[in-house]
């Protein structure tokens, strides 16, 4: 029995070694040796992080070369997952135009074992996923047409603000689950998060957000979650979209702007708007008349498309 356990441990050890320096590409294992067979490129990145100017020199291969050699050309969206549950998605157009690399050296030094990294000089470094585990083709998430626009103030007014919401400290905010509990019927719902600096992220609610905190700052809101690495936490949230609902973070404006709302709706044509007000009055108006109302008096906006 002891010999059997020792042999099992040895086999597991060598199996783990075989997985080191390898990634999964659509469930196909790509080894370091295979990656080294591609043309290598040296490139430089220049960025600011925490008020520091960081310049790095990298070596790697073009992601497009790896994809093309594995007959992955007809796709719209790729998902990248790391060993620590970090996840990003990139559209084919971004990969085709942004010089995306699979890097294995930084400033002349090989990255640690099993630490392939996606790097692009033209993309923000939150997309530079490290400890890359897998790359897979995924379907684009299709959202229903928006019918309900809810100001975040409507939801926060119904829930007390919490100091140091577990597991976080030195912050105050709301459990996202408490804010959305009457709006999300399916835990597998995908939520599109857009920030005020136009960063878009799409996350599965059950996997990443059911324990998330909506952190309230002086002038904005952030999202933190123990279910995802800190690099995925979003700052300065502008909107959340899921099902037929758009939650707008209206704290920076006193009045709704029809042009801003239309931008958030991805081309939906609004014929009329039903405005639900705090005094329980309901007004049905033309879209351009929404500018006459103040967010402080609006509970919800319903869109009439016909």
C-alpha cells in the first residue's frame, strides 16, 4: 500500500510537470516547445501605474500566429482564463488590430514557470492576463432590448449602507445581491458592466458577482468581489445591464440626458417614455422631454418602443 501511494505521488508529480509551461487552446494542449516554434518578437510597453511610469521590454509570439496555426480564424470572441480565476474576453477585431502577444520574457528574464502572459502595447494592462491557463472561443452574449431604466439611487435608497461589508474593511457600500435580489431571477445571468471611462466587462453573476460589494465613494461607485482577483474589480461604474434592465449610476448628473441614454441602448429607437416619479405620478412623454426631469425625483423609466 505504501509503495502504491509513493508510485501514485510520483505519477502525479510528473503529470504536473507535463502541464507546466503549457496552455489549453480550445481544449487542445499547447506546449512551450510548440510555442517556441513560432516567430518571436521583441516589443516594448509604456504605461503609468499608481503614478509610476513603467517601461518594459517583452519577448513573445503573436497570438494571431498561434490561432491561425490551429485553424482558429472564424470567431467573434475569445475568452482567456488564468490559474487564479482571472478572466478577460477579447473580440476578434481587437486581436486583429492591437498586436496582441503571448509573452514569455520580460526585460530579458523568462517569466516564472507556467506564466504565459497576454500583453498588448495598445491595450490597458488590466487585459494583460498572467498565469494563462486556457484560451477558448466563446459565443457573444446577446442582451434583450432594454425596457426598464433604474437609477442606482432607487436601489440604494431601499437598503442601508454598510460599513466594512465582509470580507472587506475600510470601505462602505452595499451587497450587490441585496440591491438586485428582486431583479435577477436566474443566478446564471450575465451582467454587462460599463465604467465612465468606457471599459466594458461581462461577468456571470453566480461565478463572480453574487458575493460582490458595491463600494460607495464620495462621487462614484466601485465593484469588488472576493470571487474574482483584484485586477478585475471595476472602478467608477456607469451602468449595469442584464435581462431587459439598465441600471444607471446617476450620481454625477442632476438630470437625465436622452443622448446619453440612447448611447447606452446600442441603437434602440425610443418612441415614448413612461416616467415613474417619487410622488407616484406617472408621466408618458416624448424622449426629448426627459431632460425636463431631475434624477432625484425619478424611480424608474420605462421605454415604449411602438
